[in-house]
């Protein structure tokens, strides 16, 4: 029901910056929350940052102060600005949308994933 298209992944050196974008096939104003998760081999997928329909933001402890999530309403997408990147930020990053007809019927939708590698 919701298609999510990610862009912006790639290779960056430590303390460098990357910006990830996720465009949705439905109006992001109708999505309850959106965010970015990341996953490395052998580990669970973890929340990086999220933003609710009302604009409230949450961040993982390890990225707070370095990453910023925001909405670009004109482009119907969310943006994750990743500054001061560390090797431990290396992961596949997945865009997520929580969407449904009502709060009892919300479902998670996922993008295809984009690789972010932080290495010298």
C-alpha cells in the first residue's frame, strides 16, 4: 500500500557526512510516523531516527546530536542528515513508514535498504 524509495547511501570517511532521503508513494501527511532503521550482520534491526505526523522526533542514543531527521513536504519525503559519521554507523539503512486506516490497523512498510559504509 505504501512504496518507499530510498536514496543517498554510499561510502564516506570518518567524520564525514551523508544525507539519506526516502520518498513515499502516499502523502506523508497521511503517514502516522516515518523513520530510518539500520541493520548489520548478526544484529537486530534498530531504530536510528523517527518523526511522527505531528513532528516529534526520536533518535537512538548513539546518533543523537549527530543525525537529524526532517520532512521535506514539497518533495513528499523524509530526510536523514548524518554528520560526524563513525565506522559503527556502517549498516544497511531502511526507510520505514507506519501507516493504516486507523491506529488499530497500522502496518509497517519498508524500503529496499541502502548501504552506508563509513571507512578510511
